[in-house]
C-alpha cells in the first residue's frame, strides 16, 4: 500500500468512521464497512456459544452498512434477527466471499494505522481538523450517513484528535512565546534575540523531521533504529515476551545476540588453537636445539666449600665484587658472599 492510498483511507476513517466495500449476492447489493472497537465489544453480547460459525455471522451483520440501499445502522438492533436469518441461509460460496472482503477491509484498516502520525502532519489533515470547528467526530454531519453517531469513535479518530490537540497547543505556545519575547526585548533586546533564534532553530529542526514523517508516513529514522534493535534479543517484561522467547527456542530461531555470541565463541576457539599450536612449535624447536647442543666442553660442577668462600672473600676487592657491594658496608659484603656461596661453582679439576 502506498502512502497516498493509506492517507486516503485514514481520511475516510477519520471523517466517516470506517472503510467501505460492496458485494452483490443474487439480486441483493451489500455495502460492507469496518468495525470499530465498540462494535466488537457489543457483538459479544449476541453470542450464545463459542461456535466459530455464529461468530462469523454476527461479524458480517455488524459489518453491514446497507442492504439494497437500506441503511442498516438506523435500526440495526431491531433488525439483528432478520439479518441473522439472511446470512445464515446464504450460499456458502457467497458467505465465504463476504467474510474475505471483511477481512481485507480490516487488514487495510490496521495497515493504515502505521501511517497515522505522518497523515496528522500533512496540510490536508490539518485542514480537516480546522474545518471541524470543535464538532465531534462520528456524526451524521461529517459522514453524511444516518446512524453513524451510534457507532462511536474508533481508535484512529481518538489518536488523531490527540495529535491535533497537541499541535494546536504548540501553536498557542508559539504565540505566547513571541509575545513574551516582544515584551522582554524592551528590557534586554540582545538576550531576547538570542532566545528567539534558539527557539526558531529548534522549531525548524522539528518541522524538518515532521516533514520527513509526512513524506514517508512514519519516522523512517526511528523505524530503522528500532528495526536494528529488534535484531538483538528483546528484554523479557511480560508473559507474552516469555512465550515469544520459548517459541523462538523451539523453532531454533536465532537473533543477532545469539549469532554474536556464537561468532565470539568460534573466534576464541580459533585463537586458543593458534596459541596451542604456537607453543607446541616452540617446544619442538627447543627440544631440537637441546638435542643438538655440544656438551663435550662443559665441565662438571660442585657445591662451594668453606675454602672457596674464603678465597672469594680475599678477592672481594676485585672489580666484579666491588661493583656489586659498597666499600664501607661490611655486613652487606658478608651477606653477598653467603648468597654467592649457594651458587654452584666450577670444579677445579
């Protein structure tokens, strides 16, 4: 469905209160309409059981707008039994086609809801709102169909009114703001000008965003952001969320979070394998180096004896020891000698 078609449907839903379609069965012409939330609620009072066939009959009855040019809405409550008999005795083929048309109308109604915000920002929507002049929706005066007021307002009309009242509030705020700036400029013109420019900048940015929303029918940037977030796992906040996650697990569906974790685990496995392989290669190289080492010239070794320690004490004035000890500190020198004495010395042999 294109944006223009969705906007046309929304205007019909706002002004008339419903979408319509027609069907001809035998010599009878039917005009069908969408049901609003109040009608769905009232329809429950007529159902005597959970029979799906009975539910479909009453759904068609409440979706009937006209029958052979007769407006059913005028006295629908009194004509319920006659309409029930009419549809109950209808051929199954025609009954199924009518039910399908009602489903298509309902789906078109639901789909148009996506574009409600964009439609509310259009010039046409604001014109329709201004032309109401405080009149209520769902009235014969707007729809031109008697009995419309009995239907009550639908969710589209309620939300559309809320958005337009908010926009009217913004217009009133802007008028009051500029009047306040006009008064404040008499005392501080420079500060007032700065505040006014900041306000105009924010207003222009907001207007640009709303123009884009009106062009696409919805906030495209916000939709893309929410779409990207949907690819990750959603937080569980309700029973429906739990059911959703369980169904995903049963079906084996994976969100972006699951795929990320799997990719991370695989990457860590590869890194661990590379590290293990590197260690094994170094061990092999070390063993080869040791095995090829010439040990024929390496002398044996033994533990230092008291005589070795005494000789080392006599050589303490040599450059090597002198560089490691202080000249005046005798205790440090003795500690160093004891430490060195624990080293394995070369054999005199």
